[in-house]
C-alpha cells in the first residue's frame, strides 16, 4: 500500500512537471536541463524521512502524503489587503502571490542606477545570460529533496542584482503571499541575489498568508556575495497555522565578505528553516541569528550548516526559541571546518525557553573539524522564565501577564539587537510583540520550577 501511495504521489508531481514544461517551452535550454535534472533527483530521493540524520527530529509526512496542486495564476488580493504588511522605510516592495511576481501590487521605489529588483520570470525572458552562471548552481539538490523539488518547479520568484560598490541605505522588502482557494496548494518561489564586490544592502523576505486551506511554500534563496560585500538577509515567516513552509538560504561568500542571516519564525503548522553559508574566500565573516516562537502544536525546525572552506574566517550562530503549549522546536547547528580552513573562529549558541510542561525542544550543536589550528565552541541551554525577575517586577506594581510578556520580549530582543538595520529591527519588534505568548503553562496555569539547564 505504501509503495502504491508513493507512486501515486510522484505521478501527481510528474503530471504537474509535464504541464510546467508545456507552459515554459520557449525558455532557454540550460534552464530546461536544470529543471529536468532536479526533477530526476527528486524522483530518485523523494522527501526526507526521520531516518535521515538531518531530518531525524522532523516528520514531513503531512507534506509528502498530501496531493498539493500548483496554485493558479489568478488571485483576488488587492493593495488594501496588503496594507497591514507594509514595511515603513523600505527602499522598494515586491509582492509575490502564490510564488508569482505581481507588478500592480508592487512598488519599485527609487533605486540607484544599475540596481535590478524584479520578478525572476521576467529576467529569464529578458536577460537569461546574466542568470545562467548563478541560478540553481549553489543549492545541493542531490542531498535535499525539497531543494530538488523547488529547482524542478523553478518558474518565478525574485531577482536582486547589486552592481559593484552599490550601497542601499534602506532595505528591499520582498513580500510573499500565499492565498489558498479552498484546496491544498503549493508554490516554489526561487530568489536569486547577486551582490557584486564592495556592495552593502539589506533584503527582507516576508511570508504571509490568506485563506483557510493548507498551503505549502517551498522556498529557495541563493545569495552570491562578492569580495568585501556586506549583506544582511532577513526572513520573517508568519503564515497561517495550517501552512507548511520549508525555506533554504544558500550563501556563497567570496574573500572578506561579511554576511548576516536573521530569521524570525512565528507562524505555520510545520516550518523548516535551512541556512547554509559557504565561506569560500579567505577572511570572510558570517552571522546566523534567529528567533522562533511556537504555540499550540506548531513544529519549528532550524537547521544550520556552516562550511568553513578557506582560512581566517569567522562565523557566529545565535538562536533563541520560545515554546508554549504543545509546540516542538528543533535546533540542529552543524559547523564543518575543512582541512584548508586554518585559523577558523566559530561559535554556536542555542538558548530556549519552555513555557509549558508539554513544550519540547531538540537541540543538537555539532562540530566537524578537519583542520588543526582552529577555535570552535558550541553550547545550548534550556530553561523557563526566571522566577526572581518575575517576583521583582510584581513588587513594582506590574501585573503578572505584563511582567511575563516583558521578560519574554527581553529574551526575544537579544535576537533583534544583532540586526544592523533600525528600520527592520523596529518593524520586526512590533510584530514579535503581537505574537508573544503570555508565558503561562497551558496545562497547569503555573510555571514549572526548572531553571536554566546546560545541554551538551
């Protein structure tokens, strides 16, 4: 029965892939080959299971066993519907509905000469030569079924190009809207960011949803950073609690590039956040910073794979989790130091607050070191709201719920403080305050007595 079901599901994807091929018949041969190779790998590997070490804490059967359809190229979203998702102070805003760029809902603003911010499908049609050397070249489709599936159905998404020595003072806002129409649907948006040497910019990917049906967003972002580039990438996921979101950020860093990845995960039934930087040039720096807040039965999985491939590079990972009710969080941070990456300096920290006896966190810091002159550390902590701090605030006349929320925001604010952009920091701060739980156990109504606990 299982084999038949699996075959039927792959047959569903095969039909969808054939339809996509007919729609994109006039596109470049290299892109068709890229899709076909990726689809063959997906058919070979399928979706990951808990037998795969990188997925041992996350069961994706809810995605694998559903017959998602590609969302139609129509929508009923208006500018008024998106007003609440507007980011004040952004340089421009591109809107994507069900993975497709919608010009009439977007505001391209005023950008410096040479900067390109557009829909990926448009660039494939108008400027395919500029994309060929980068698009789909960095994701590891061979080991990741979701990346293979995204590449196989690569059709649209965002394209950001920053020419040499460009500096953007305000962030680029990419708003991805999933609009379910009553039946399970999916989208596979692909974002390509090419930042030439000595560029400075911030890019925000923001995922929201409308509708009351399950929606599967399978996202891949490739960020290519030239020498001495300073780029901040922000991911905000706040979709409906029926949504599934699997996102992969693949970063390729040249010499002395300084890249920061900031993730804030709030919504979704099942969310998997993959961040994979490769420090390919000497002297590179990378910051991976994140916050995840779970409630109900949400499952939030954060998988970090940092590859030090050149000497004199440094990386820092800081992830904070807040879990309430019966939610389940995962942090799997893996650092690989290749044999030529001498003088590597890498640090990894995961801190978690469990607000309910039924909340769960699986944390697995991991180091693989093949060089002999490095400095690497890792650690994780699990705890609950500090009772002494809560008591102190109560004695100052602050009610219990407000006191708990203040302490939780202070914990969340550790992640916000690592963000360079004041515009983004304020925007995310307002949103996080709205999502914070009250910090009280759902089952007993009282906090447990456990305090901070170190885990290896």
